[in-house]
C-alpha cells in the first residue's frame, strides 16, 4: 500500500470540487494519523475499499445485525490444557478479511509495553525471550488474568483507535468490527457512553474481544498497556522482573521470602482489580528456591532455558513408535483422527523444541523427516 501523500490528496479533492475547508480538515486529520506511521483511513467505506471488502457487509457488522445469534462469528469450544473448555469465535470471511487488514496494516506497528511478549510482531521467538528474562531467579510468582479477552470491552477498543488518531465515528466502527456482542455487564468498562450519532448503529449490546479474531491479540496488548506500565513500576519497587505473555503474568526475584512474595501478589491483584479485571486464583503459583521453574513451558532453573524432560520424552516416544510399529498404527493407538493431524502436531512440537534448543530440535527434525509419511498423506 502506498504511503498517504497530503499534497496529492488535496490536489485530487480540489479536482473533484470539494470545499477547501473540508479538504483542509481532512488533510489535518490525515497528518495526525500519518505521524504515527499508520495508514490514513477516514471512514468505514474507505476501509472497505482499502481492505477489498463489500461496504454493506462491514456496515451490517457495525450495526450488529443478527446480534442475538452467532453472526458474524462461527463459535465453538476447544479443550484447555488445564481442563475445561475455551470458546473460540472465528469471523465470517468478509469480516476476517477486514480484521486481517486492520491487524497487519495498523495494529502490528503500534508499540507495545516492553514487558509484553505475546503476539508482538517485532519480538522474535517470544516464548523463549519471555523465559530468558527470568533465568537466574530464586523465586517466581505466576498470576493469570481470568477470561482475558472476553473482559475487554468495545468501549476500551474505541479508546485504543481514538489514541491512534482515527476519527471518532471510524474509531467507533473499528471497535464494533473487532468485537462481538455480549450481554451488558457492570463496571466502568461496560458503561454506555455517547453513541456514534448514527441511528442504525444504536443497540443495547456492548461487545467484547473474541478469542479467535486476528485483531484480538494486539488489541488486548494495547488495552493492557496502561496496566503493564503500572505493574512494571510496582515490580521494580520490589526489585522484581515482570513480563506478561497474553494473560500470563510472571514475576521473578533473586532475594525474597514467601511473605514478601505474598505482599507483591496482593498489590498486583489490587492493580488488576482497579482496572476491572480479576485474577484466576487457581492458577496463581509461588515457586520457591529449589523447585523446578517453568515459564511458558520452558525450564529456567539453569543458566540457559531448556525444554522440559517430559516434552523431550514425548517426542522421542512418538518418533520411536512410528518407526517401530508404523505411523498409522501409532496414530490409532494414541487416538489421533488422521495421520495428517498427527504429523502437524508432532512437527509443531519439534519446531517448538528447535526454537529453544536448536541442536536437539535439529536431531528430532532429522528423525521426523526420515519417517515414511508420503503413503499416508
């Protein structure tokens, strides 16, 4: 996409016969957006043209047409590793195209807080980088935000786009495009503010971030940016290192005791509650000296990050039994529906290992590639 040019924009506007004051107002608005190195977008119709989507489809989403049903998302659940099920909402194709454009052209370039590691475009190997920050620590404190995405409201998303200097109406429309409707909730984040002024946009429903939309990860980081600043300052006052990977908050300390850690936990919990979120107490963990320390699935006890032994053993088991008894028989025995699904699963595990331990990952990859996959795919 070509960079917006105020001179050419004004020239075309005059040629089209638009009022000079109107053109100047648009140029000034565009300069504010362009100064943030973001694409200049003036309206929903302009966005539809840039993204290559039918305007009527986006207008229907913003108007919350069919808001009491699943439209415009396909909703389903998947199992959580920790138990229970997680709701996933995948947008319908026109909305997915628009959200992908917003995610790739706008949100990926907006700076996040340095403590945020999940879904950051400029951070390579974020899982590993996040874990590396805590190597050498004696104590760890893990805290988890409950229902992270669904507790971020449409109104918070509106303010994110306003801070990016997009016009108020467009910020409202962008917030609607990036959220799905939920029943009205209590609290400042859910209070109804002045509406857009467009009659067809009026609805009693207030949206929240859907897990499964390409825009949700970056938007959650931007909404949480203020909390990252406050929590990071609090952590520094305790001489602790703070990082956040999505809804997973981690604090590491060299010198501490359990009472000191509990005091830090209470203060962090207070900050989170003040901003309208809640911690999942079942996932809060204090890891003392001598215990195994895991950060986003990576062991950080030694001088360098390492892969947990159980994951190494699981990959070795898969590779061995595929070689010894055949791939289809092993898939059936382990409950995989298809060879292709199992192959993708195992490849993903090996790629994860390689991102942390390149030497071990390369060894696993060589064994993986030597297996006779072709007849079964």
